[in-house]
C-alpha cells in the first residue's frame, strides 16, 4: 500500500458504521495519509445522517479532521477530469457505467495526486489507465 490514498464515500461510511472491510480501513487511516474530495465528504455526511448516525453532521466532520483526513477542494482540474470520467463511464458495461458524480470526484482527486483510490470495488480501473483502485471489501 502506498504512503497515501484517496477514500471514496463508501470507504468512509464503512469505517463509520463498522461495516465489512472496516478493519482494513482502520489500518489504512492509522498508517497512511488519507485524502478525500470535499464532494465525498459531503456525501459521507449526508448518507450518515440519512442512515441515522447519532452524531451531528458537524461532529462527524470534526471526527474526520481529527482522524487526519485531508479534505481537498474540487478545483478546475478535477472538474475537467470528473466530466471526462463520467463521459467514459456511459460507454462501458455495468458496474463501471454506474459511476456517480461522487465516485468521479474521488477518482479525479486520485488522478491529480497520483495515488490510488480506496473504494468498494476496482471496476472503475477500466475507465482510464492512470487509475489504480484498491477494493476494501
């Protein structure tokens, strides 16, 4: 595992809710620099609240910061990469075709930083040869 990686929302939600794969994610957070796109952070906070997490949105955000998660803004470079990835995904068979805006934001950040993304599966690697996706389940 490289020194740094990018978590998508599904990885952080699995960690928060202690779902399958959470032990591997805990080890990554303890030993590596973890980045998240601000889009994935927003998705994580929203889904956690929708699923009834007992901590408030603000408390969960503070928890991410306390864990050392590096929250990265979406800039013009990522915006172009997100659009590119979404366009590529439309032409592919499932599950790569089901790429969401949040998924694309995670992958765009990983591409910009030159580090792997940690996600629920590696199907997205077919979108672009520059992508490395490490499945946590």
